[in-house]
């Protein structure tokens, strides 16, 4: 029997779909939210990224606390109330940054180990947790090995978290689809015997 992350909601979807706003709305009634930002801080040399970070900051209530980290295990263990993690895509990038992009086999192994640990932390959480992630496999196959690593590992991570999450919401074009009751794709097919 699979362990469940009974307090976790996964919010997934493509870029600019409204998934972060939906995730924020899911915890909007709580004053003591820990907002875990997994992306790199605002960089004035990248004005588009800096504006994206500022837009997220402006939407958050003053009572929410912000933690910028890729150590999600520690953030979840130390939380005393609801947690909103935004997002797994930037978390995965940060994990690969820790070991380097020059050895993709090592990077993939590190990401898989950290992913297992993250899922275990989500299953231990007793407070509401909302996790935002991206669906990156709906477009072109990346032309670089590092791009394929990111796409493949994020897809695997999303599936792992969705498998244990109490709720899964897909946000597309500003619309929310609740996938919580949808069938889960098995990790492997059971052995079958063909009738002769």
C-alpha cells in the first residue's frame, strides 16, 4: 500500500496558466502561511525574472512568511502551519545546480534521491501543504541533454508527488480541473499470460 501525503495538494499546469494564483487561493484563508520560494532571488540583471519575483511578492499577504530555499525537507519539518511551495521546477534546477550540470548521470541520481526524500517529507507533513509545479512535457522535446534531463526528471517527480497527494489540480488557461479522483498510471504493468 502506498503511503499518502494526506495534507498535500499538487497544483500543476503550463507556464502562465494561473497555477500559482490558484495555489495561493487554496491557502488564502490562513494568516500563518509559510511561502517557500525555490527559485533564485530577483536579479536586477534579468529584469523579466526580477519582475516575475516582484509580482509573486506583491500578491502575498503581509502575514505570510517567505523562505527562499531548496531544502524542502527542512522547510516542511520546521513548519508550524500551512506551507505553499512554489515550485518544483525551480527546486529541481536548484538541486542540479548543487551538483553541477557537467555530469548529468550524477545530477539525475542526486535529483532522484532528493525526490524520494521530498515525497517522504510530504507524507510526514501534518499541516496543509500546497505544491506548485510545471508540466514541461507538452511542447517540443529539448534539443540539449540538460534540457532532456530537466524535462524527464520533472515529469517523474510530478508523477511521484501526484501519486501520494491527497488532491491534484491541473490548471490550464486559467481553468482548474480536479484530477484527484482520476486513475493513477501504474509504475509498471503486471505480468500477463496470453491465452494460447
